[in-house]
């Protein structure tokens, strides 16, 4: 599908918008009400989750479930779980002892709004809840019944997202090389995006090999996504990003751009996008929307 | 069983010591090796977990599994999961933005040893891993297959342990009353101990009503345990506790002792212990060791 064709583009935009709204609605319903005791943590959890993110991870989960022939609702709770898990990592990343960022998506970061301790604990609560939601979702045979829990625990754990966060922080004080930047991009960003795709394929009833291919797509898309993020951090304004621009440079971080230059980074992102598209082709399902999503991410401006 | 009888006491001490060693061994085996990339987080995880805690939660999990007639090994992974989950809450509790304690079990707190960001992330990794281990454990029918995940996610979440941590922090700055202290003790301490007992009963093949009674025992034992903790905080030295003594007073915290006085608190602890013993009786299993454990906890000096 060519998303530059106005008609296709509007079909794709509508598909994205619908999935996004379903995820928002699910989060609104499933997150504990803001007056649940203790109110401050539940308000902080909702503040961090219901603030207009792109919902990329959740949309990918729904998209892969549909692509494999099952209704999106079968993957709705895992989609929501991936979103709140991601939100928990953002809360913690912004804390003073981590990246120390005051602004997130154009709003005060959670610890600015609610205080550090409440933000830390709201992050923990979202992390815990995400794994709980994975455990509450029916997994089609022949996969083990708690496979979604294992997928998220592995992707989000010390040899996944957390590993990436650790080395990302190290890279602020010790010189990084290409291998380290690749590790950080893979673990901190691509791993959870791949997990989102795998969880969607699992809920959609995909066999082990389709789950693998969904994961491979997610790794490639995740790398392209992170390289674009590095590019946008250099080229866009704080206003457009909704977070401090040039924060990587300010933190002295080695990024795709400092490593390969702007044009080199753009070429890398295009390469990964191409690989992701090849993974989709190998799935042999109706991948139109996922294809459009893949191309759209490469062209995004925020 | 009368644990004051020297012979019974040594049987009980041996039972405790064996269970403790099995848990230590399991943690040693299941935690990622310290040189796993990134090494700093895996070293911090092991540092926080392999530091000679009492292993009360894990021992209760094994004890309830055995009491219901199954071998302890069926509950070994959940027992280890409860211990690392507990360790993750201790890492986070000690952070500067929380209780700001430098000492834990006679050693530098994890953030003193490894830095704040690494400690925060090691805590997250342990929390994630604990839920992952729960998902890897077979749950006997008729319980749902991911029941252990749900148990820990609920007990450890925003309406459980985290709720207790939040109100505990609030109580440092706003006057607390008896209701609030009871809420904090229930959620911050008793909830996870009850979860340990419930998980053991589930792994042991207990029916829903036995799981409930195990949970009730755990709530009562947990309350007695926390009241004792408050008493010991006032009456013991830093050296004996392995953490700063009188830290509650220093933080201006309302505790069992400030609420009921020393003698009143002792009486409350004895009441809860009595209720816990009644819960055990209603289980109709071989509860000798759990009974001995219950009485022993009331008499502990650290």
C-alpha cells in the first residue's frame, strides 16, 4: 500500500486513530480510579499514562494480533500493559538520579508534578500492574499459559530494557563506541517494541515461527525508531518534541547522530525500515496497515 | 509443639535452617551470574538479595506448601520470587527520596554501594524477575494457571505494598492516627507476608478456602511481625538491628509504640500471634513447624 496516496493514507490514519482510541479507552477503564486509596499514587499513575503518547507499542500489539487473523480485542489488555510498562520506564528515566528531565510530552514530568518518591512508586506500580495484566490474558495453545508474562519480564528485565538503561547512563560519563550505542538502542528501545509485536502475534494465535518473525520486525522497527529519535533530538525544537531538545548533546551522550552523522543516521534508519518491511512480507498475512505504519514512522517529525 | 522444649526447639531450628539454605541456594542459582552484561546491575541485584536476610517470606511459602502435603520444592521458585520482590522494596525504601537509609542488614545500602540509578534499576529488575518467576511456576488445578502472578501483582501493587509505602512516607510529614498506622502495617508489611503464605498454599494444592486461611494467618503474623519491628526499633541498638536504630523516631513516624506504648504494643503483637495460631489450627494439616515459627517470631530480638 502506498500511504502517499491520499485515499490510502486516510484509511491508515483512521486505522491508527481507532486503535489509539481503543487503547486510551482501555487504559481509562483498567487503571484504578484516581480516588482509589492512596489517591496520590493512582493520580500519578493516570497522569503518567493518560497524557497523549503515540501508543506505538500498543498499536503494534493490536496490529499483529489482527494481521494473524484474530480480533484486536484479544490483545487489548497486553496492548495496554505494554503502554503502562513503557510509561513506568519514562517516569523512572526522568527522575533526578537518572536523566533528570523536567518535561515529558510537553507537561511537567511525573516527579515534578507529584514529587520524587510518589513518582518512583507510581512507576513501580505500573510495572507491577503491567505484568499482572499479562497474567490475566488468555494465551492460545500451544503456547504456555503465562507466556505473555515471560515475554514482558524478559524484555523489560535486567537483560532487556533495564540493561539498556544502565549502559545508557554509563555512556554519559564514559566514552561510548558503536557497539555500545547499538546495545543501548537494542535493549533500551527495540526490545520492548519487539515484545509488543511478539505479544500481538501470540494473542493472534501465531505459531512459534510467526512470533519470531514478529519479534524480528519489532527489533528492526525499534532500531529505526530510536535512530529517528536521535535525529529529531538534534533537529527539532523543544516545543515540537514536548521534551527538552538537544538533551542528548547536553548529557554528553553518544547517539546515532554523533556516531554516523545526520545523513549516515538517516541511511541507517532507512536500512532498518527496509528490513522491517521484509519481515512483514514473510508473515504472509494482511500486513497493509503494519506496512503503512512502518513507513510512516520513518517520516515522522516528532 | 512447645519450642521451649530443647529437643523440639532443635528440630524447629534445623527445619528453619534447611529451608533457609535451600532458598539461598535457589537464589544463588536462579539470579543471573554477576558478570552478566551489564555487570553492575547484576552485581547490585545479587548484593541486595544474597545478604543474609531471615528469609521469612520464602520459608512461609515452603512451609505452607509442605503443610498441605506437597514437597517444598514445588514452591521453591515462588519462595525465591517473594524474597527478591521483598529485596526490591528494601532497595527502593532506602533511596534518598524515600527513607534515605545508608545501612541495611549491617552493610551499606545498595545505593551507597552501587549509586542511586543502579540501585533504582536493580530494584526494578528484581521486581520484574519476581513476577517472571511466578509465571514460570506450575499452578495445580483448579486454580488459574497464572494465579501466582496475580497474587504477587496484587499484593505488591498500588493497592498493596506500594499503597503502604506511600502512606508511610506521608506519615513522616502529616500527623497519623491509629487507622493510618494500621493501614500502613497491613499494606506495607502484612500483605506480602500473606501473599507468601497464599502462594505456598496454592503450590501445595490447597483449595480456595485453605488459600484464604493461609492468607488470614499471614495477615495476622504480618501485623505481629511489624509491631515487633517497631518495638525493636525503639529498644535495640543499631549494631544488633543491622540498620539505624530509632530511625522511626528520627523520621517523626507514628508507630505501634508511639500509638500504644511499649506494653500496649507488646500486647497487640501477642493478640495477632494468637489469631495467627488459630488460623493454623483451622488448616488441619501438620502445622507444627509453622506454629513454632509463629511463636519464635514473637520472641525474636532482631
